């Protein structure tokens, strides 16, 4: 969940520890043991959202280039297509509002049911379903503008 929201980063290990620390502090709130996965993913979603806001504030204060864009990293030994696609997906996800982005990631990357997404995000089932639908629509619409994502979106029905 954290990697899906924040990408690969050395500080992610600390964030995972924050998730388990949050669970340790609030384990008594878990009323249904069967919902443990959703509960932990909910904590991870909140930790990720907080970290995203923190990074955005930091980025506004400190930029590495005049344009504010991060410089490209050195090439690694993996197919260019998949690296480009992942970068494009991250760019798209950055442009999706927070709740729909988290709902989209939980539903499609973490493969949670809509009910589990609702538990993880601490919202009603109806709100979770609306956020999933909005996130999916936004990702599809923005993804069509990214050449690296087009092979994944071809012949994809809008309402699937």
C-alpha cells in the first residue's frame, strides 16, 4: 500500500513501522478480527496520505531544479516499457484527488472488496463505492493522455 501510494523510497520502511505502531496503539478499536487486513490497510492509507501532504509541503520549499521537476535517475536493467508505464501511472495518480486515489489503489492494486475499502478508509460503503468509481474514471481519463499507459487501456470498456 505504501509503495503504491509513495513509490520506492528509503523512508518507506519507517512508514511501515508507523503503521504497526498505529495498530499497536489502537488494536482495541478492532471489533472484528476478520477485518484485520482492511484495518491495517486503513492505517497505511492514512500514514501514506499524511506523508504525501508532508512531501508536497517540502517540495514547495525545496526544489532540485528551476522547473521543480526531479532529475531522471540512472537507467536500470529492466524493460523500458514497464519503467515508463510505472512513471506514467505515478504521474496520473498524483493528479487524482486523495480519497479517490486511495480508494483506487486499495481496490485495484491491493485487491480489496468495496466493503473492505470502506473499512480501510473509515467511510460508508456508499462513499467508498463513489470514491472507487471516481478514482477509476479519473485514472482512465488521465491515463489516456499518457502514451506509456495506452497499451494497458486499449479496448478497455469505460464501465468495467
